[in-house]
C-alpha cells in the first residue's frame, strides 16, 4: 500500500482548510506556528522549504498538536512560548498568556521614567503587582539596568514560571520575587515604590462563562476573575497603593476599556492622588489608567 509523502506546502494547505472548517481563528497562522515549532524552525523558513518532505514522527506529532488546538487549547500552551516585548516567554496553564495590549503598561512606565523623574540620578524602585509569567517585570529589567524591581503574585506556581523566565533572560538577580495577595507581603515593612504597575484580574464573574473556550477552559481563573463587575481587585489596588508609593509615585493599571471611567472616578474621589489619566491601546481604546500620588 502506498503511503502519501507529505511535503510542507501540502500539509499546511490541508491543515489550514481543516482548521478553518473547525472555526479556529487565524487558521493559516496556527498551522504555520505549530509546524514551525515541531520542526524547530521559523514560519519564514517554512516558505523557503516548501517542498521539504516530512517524516512520520513529525507528522504524528503535528497531528497531535492540531488535535489539541481543535479542542480549543491555546497554541501558546501547546508550544509553551509567547512573545512579549520582543522577548520569548515560557507559558503554561499556571499563568495568563501575555497579551500585546499589556505592552502598553511597559511603554507608559518607560515614558514616565524618561520624562517625569525629578531626580535623574535616583534608582527607581518598581513593583509588578500580580506578575504571572513575569512578562512585565522581566521586560522592565531588560530595559532598566539600574532599576530595583519587585514581582509579586498570590500563585506560587506562577512565581516559579516567572523565575524561569527571569533566568532565561539573565535578569533573575535584579528581580525580587515575593508571594502574597496584592500588598499583603509588604504590610508592616519599610519598602516603598516609585512605580506600581499591575495587570490584575478584571473579567466580571458574571461574564466568565461567555468567554472563548481558549480562555475560559485553559487559562487560570485566578488571573482573570475580577469578581462581580470585574472591579474588585482594581478598586483594592487604587485604594491601597498610596500606602506603598513614595511621594510623587505612579500607579499604572491595565483594565477593560469599559472599566476606565469607574476607575478614574475612584481615583478622583481619593485625596491621595494628584493627577490621573488614561492611555489607549493599539485599537485606540482606553486600556491603562495612570495616577500619581501627591
């Protein structure tokens, strides 16, 4: 019996069609990403080796990955990697998959340090509150060689992943990892921060079951569920952050665009803040709320 000899071009075309029929988003991108991962290659190289034949082991492993994707497992968990701030991060189901819009937090923080530091010689002390995979903390550590960076999370498994990512990018010695619920690890301690940055859980509990299965069934609910209305952690951070910020310190929080006005009202009613604003994401929607302590 003749066995079909698969080449890269044919396999990608068949797989793309199959994924499209199964209503998988970006079917071509998914087909290419998973095949490139299996071949330890890049998507660009696939195009340069279109006629390259595939062995049975590669095909079997690729089919297994496609089956997982059909079951709606995120491709980032299948490959174990996600790019953020042009860096590659390990991701597992213990951590939220870093999103492109979260890079706005990094951009805005770097802009604040570049434009608003009254003492350019001061070494900034930064807290990444709810670090997850460590994407924000590690990205900041690669950009700010002189900064003191803390990264906290309530999840011990998430902190393990964050430490691995800090080692991967050779910044582990410059990040202090600490476990606890929001500011709890710093209660009664003298540590204060010039900037606190956070991408907290902000999905409303009542909306959770309507999320795409890739998110609802695979990503950690602990990192997503912001309780009723989605503002539980956002409000806590706004109310508690002044006690852990230096005078003139900054708070940056990512949230759903529909939550920003409520968050700004909370800040406006809190006498600890002297100024506040929103920053838009790449879709031109308000995404990050920024406030400065008096």
